C-alpha cells in the first residue's frame, strides 16, 4: 500500500524552516515509492521508478508551495517554466529529485543507493549577496532522504570546522579530494586527477557533491558539463551559508532567476583551498577570471 503523503507545511513557518521542511517531506515521498517496490517483491523498471519519483515529488512540492506561499513564483526542473517569475520578487527554485539515476538504482549487495537529493531554494530580489549577483539566495535546503539528513541555511555548518583537514592538503600530506561524476567527469577534472595530488571521489547528484564539500567528505566540487539553476541553487545556498566559496568555474558570480536558467558550470570549495584549486585549474587549461575570489 502506498504511504500517505506528508502533511502540507504550516504557512506561518519562516522561509528557511519552510525550505527545510519542503525538502525533507518531498524526500519522504520519494522513499515511500521505494518502500512500495520493496513491499511488492523488489522487482521494478528503473525508468518507471525514475519517472514516478520525479512526478510524485514535483506534485507534492507544487501543492505544498501553493498552500504555504501562494503568491510566490516557482522555477522547477519538473514543471513548465513561465515568464511571470522574471518579474516576481520571490522565486522558489526547486529540483524535486536530483540524481534520478541513483534514486532508481541498487548497489551490488542489493541495497538502494543513497546519493540522491531534493533541492529547495528561495531567490529574493534585492537580497544582498555578492556571490549571487543581482538578488540572491535567501534560504535553501538540500535533503538526502536515504541518509535522513537535511543541510539547511537555518543551521549551517562551518567551514572553519574543517581547517585542520585542509591544512593537510596545503602541507602536501594528502591529496585534494574532488567530488566527481560517476560516469562522465569533465575532461579538465580527469586532467586534474593525473596531477598526482588530486583524488577524484565518484558520487551521484550535484546536491550530494556540493554538500559533500560542505561536510568535509571532499574538499571541493567543480563542474563544467552543463547544469541548470535548479541543479545548483539550493546546494550553493547551503555552501555559502557554511562559509564555502561558490562561484562559476571561472570565478565569476553565480546569478539566479535569469530568463535562461542554463547555468553550465560550478565551483564549490573550502575557502582555505580556493586559491590552491584555482591555480591547479589554470594549470590544466581552465580560464580563471582576473580578480576571481580566492
């Protein structure tokens, strides 16, 4: 039997707490689909499960935002885009299921993969945030449902907690760990790995990769293969709240709620390693903008 949908959020909840609740509860919707598969004997069509996950999480989030913030605009990977958001002062940027492949995949031992996420971010016009261009990310949450973890701007971690670990990189005592695509890392990332002082850590989902830099599992995530605003908005909001560097690959600011939501590249790194990684990127041919944050 399908698990009942989570209750809709309280409209009086603050934006940060709402983002966290939305991400966490949409994650519950996704886990219930997996539970249905297990209850039915464990056989499933991965494509059907991916589609069901996208649709179910989108449907619940759409209903929840209509209930809690009916006047706000929404930009979602799983919904038709509209021009109205460009004039809106508040826009929720969401990815109901980031890492659809991982969501519908089991590991060799038969357990479900856990590296997928739900992204919920709020862009507010005029929000002062130099890294977000005109306007900014006022609230964000990244849920990792299978790990029962929600990273949020309400209770951010601190990059300073990782200082001892990153000193080991700068001292040459361990390699720089970079989150990478499991199957198709960009060429410049493969080139970095050949240096000998860089270790690639394969994982799924852009959200998982970014929060893995935030929690210290890796030191950085760099991407150049193509993304959209919903792929990075919530993870970037969480990373910025934790004190990490988050920019375009060339060091220029990230901007959200643009007419074209294509935002093809991303650089997220512990602040103490930003200059170190930018120098390495330049050595493998990546152009860095003069004056980029370091």
